[in-house]
C-alpha cells in the first residue's frame, strides 16, 4: 500500500498464478489486466476499491476474455500484422514518483522483433493515465500501422435486463455532439445500441470535437470517463452485445489516420499518446470533478508566474492597427483592469494590409511603418500601465507572400493528392523546418521581450494528414508531426518559465489535454454570440478545468444578442479576455453603458485574484 502526501490512495499488485495479472488501484478505482495464453487482456474495472481476487476465485470475478472478440488491452499492428497474441512476460517495475506511482510492464513478442512497455500512472484520483512504449529491436525498419493505447473488454453486466424497469437501453454514451467550428462543447447523451458504435474526430470528422467520452451504466449506476491526450485523428469504438442474459461491452481508444502511422528505424522507440480513463460510482458531476482533479494534479504544468485567470485584452486585424489606435486601446485596457495586452495577427504586415495577415505569416518581424521603434513604443506603454505584453504567432504556417516561403517552399507539407497544403502548414517532420520554427519562437519572445505568447493554428482538418516518403514507405506525418510539436513546446516552456503560453487553434480546434497540458490556458471557441456562447462555456468547462478555458467579451459580434451583464457574468466561470473595442469612437469613457462593463470587469478581476 502506498499513500501520498495528500492521503490519496494508490497501489499496484502483481499476481503470478495461475497467470500474470496486474491490479491497479487509485482512489477507489480498480483496473486489472492479465497475460493469458500469450494475449494481454483487459480484465475489468470496479469503483469500490477491491481487487477482483479478494472475495471470489479469479476466474469468476475477472472478465472472461472468451466473451470478447477483441479482449486485448492494447492494439498494435506492425508491418500489416496484428500483434494481439504471442506475447511473453519480460519485466514488471513500479517506481514511486512525486505525483504518484509509475508502473511499467514489459512484454516481448515471440514472432515480430518488438518490445512493448505498458506505462500506467496512478495519482490517487479515480483516473489512471496509460501510454505505450514501442521498441523496434530488429536490425531493419518496420512500420506501425495501427495503434490503440487502451482497448479490450470494458465490462460484463450480469443479468442486465433484471436491473432495468422502464429503460431498455443499458448504456448512455455522452460526448461532444458537433465537430464543426462554432459548435464546440455541445455535450449530448446517446443510447448505446446492441451493435458497434464509433465516435470520430480530427480525421473522418472535423477538428472541433473535444476527444472525450462519458459512459453511464444504467443498470448498476457507475460512470466511465475518458480523455485522449492527442491532437490528431482519433476514434472511440464501442461494441455492445446485449443478446444474452449477460451483457458484454468492449471498447477501443484508437489513433485514426492513414497507415503507416509511423516507421521505426532499428532500435528506435516510439511513445503513444496518453489516455486518461477512470471508472467510479457516482454521477456525471463526480466523474467530471475526478477528471479535473487528475488533470490539475498530474497532467497540467504549474501556471507561469504562479497565477491563473489573467484578465487579457488585445487588438487584431478586425480593425485598423495603427500606433495611435493601439496606444488608445492600451490605455482603455488598463482602465478596465486588464493585466495582459497582446497584439494579435497583423503586427508583421504593412499599413493598410491587415487582410494579408494570413498570407504573410512566417516573416515574424514587426513592421516599422505600422509600429515604430520595433514595437518599443507599444511595449513601453503596456509596461507603464503595469500590464504584461504579448504577441500572436501562427507559428506552424508560412504564408505564400512571406519571404521564408519563397526561400523554402519545400518546408510545406505534401498531402496525399501530391499537392502542397492549402494552409501552407510547416512540415515539422523535416528537422530543418522544425528547428527554424522553434528558433523563430525563441527569437520573437526574446527580441520583443514577451511576457505572453499566443499560438494560433489556422489549419484545415485534412492538411495535417500529409505524408513523407521514407525508406520505401509512404509514411503518414501525423505521429511524427505531433511528436515534434510537443517536444518543441516542452522545451519552450522549460526555457521561458515566466512566459504565459496561450493555445488558440482557430477557436476550439485543438483543445485536447495533450496540447493544453503544454500551455497555460486555451481558447475553446471563436463563437461569442448568445445563447450558444453559454452552452459552449458549459460544455468546455466539463472537458477542461475552468481556469484553462478562455472566453471573450466585446468581440466577434458577442454583443449582438445579449446584454453586457450576461456577457460579463459568463466570464466569471472562465479565463476572461476583453475585445479590442471597449467603447466606440466618439463616445467618452464615462458613458453609462460602458461603466457597466468597467464595474463587471473589476468584479471579475477581484474574484480571480482570490481563486
């Protein structure tokens, strides 16, 4: 038994008879896996804290792998071969770390020269964190064509129909209903049919569906909750069989992209994305709070400057971005209590060319005809008010009008139709392009003395599904691209610990915890218009803790369907940003209707300062 400093319980037990089995316990969540006849299988969950071997023989309490067509606890395919069997037990290791217990199970395949290390992290919350380490131990390149870090039998519900009186459906599955821009956070429940059921995002569907699900067993009351810490295409698959007295449910958390997902050179190791999953007895609120506790404790980095809830403001290309207007808005932002002022897209384009912000990205140098003295006048005014200064970058693109595009057109990814991506997405699988991007971000932070860095990602869903010819394979870039992206921001957060990193991906296009864990907070939408603005905020603060969620007032037409009172009250539950127009030209700052905004914003600031 292991107890951490906050008295949260976690431990792991290894059973060797009659077969290898591992019992993971964290909080009151128990999850078990077993190696039976060369197949590493999921052996079940419970939310009562008891290992399955306590009160009954193992064969009775653990899931029977013969009840499931795919009982495997993970899915890996190498060179077109499904590695679902023929595994040998190699090693078991547990290491107590600052935030919990890290458990490693290593398996060796008897046919393919592949080792798998199954990593599980237990932190005392009801959520476990799982990822795979895939090691090519051969002397030749191999291809990874399928990857699901968690899968297998989820649950068997004994005599399930006896528990249901008026409801014929055993399970309700909750997930974000919509995948398109402006509809983020629309969490809805669906009955799980007696069939296969799949939920897709970021490949077969658009990129605005946050990768999470909640599953309720209506017969016995427990909830499963899962988030996939992955910024690429994914699929949640479920297979429910209710045609017998006992109902069996299997699942799979799967990367969804063209194969091969990745090639592995001799002795190369690839890490899978992380899955965050738990099961507990309780309602939806209990499940959401458990996930938030896990994310806060184990997944998210400490906030820059040891503070969250910064009141932000800025200016962007929706209006004329000359120095006079910008200085006025800086003064206004300070008056209304803003703590951060940033310049959004367009700080690098010449005057009267605001609409070219898209095509000029990549040349990350302030235009001195727009802002004199290399932004020094602007930055000095921000600092005079005691605010922090920031800039926006769409760092993963190089526009067609930029000098860097003219110098290196080969740095743009190639999609499967052998064309360059319409968004001019940088190919981060190209070491030179990746190094250039990282160096440019560092240069901008240092040259312009940034306290705040805002990353955008104006890329279509399919642009990231590009390829590279690599040693006889047409390799999908998706895994290698995100590996490099994550590595870059891991290094940048370490290099600049006091810089506030904000993730903004065309609104809510990249809100997964894999990406957000590397940032201080994230935009979850570009839709600010009521009443949908309220439902978006509600749904996305289920997916992410509120201090990670950013919302805007007085911008993007948010004022057209709701009062200022409604808009400002909505900001009480998230990280607030004020739009660029605090009052129209010709009005004075003492006008009554804008005083309302001042009062509300000051109240928000006081509240956030005391969180």
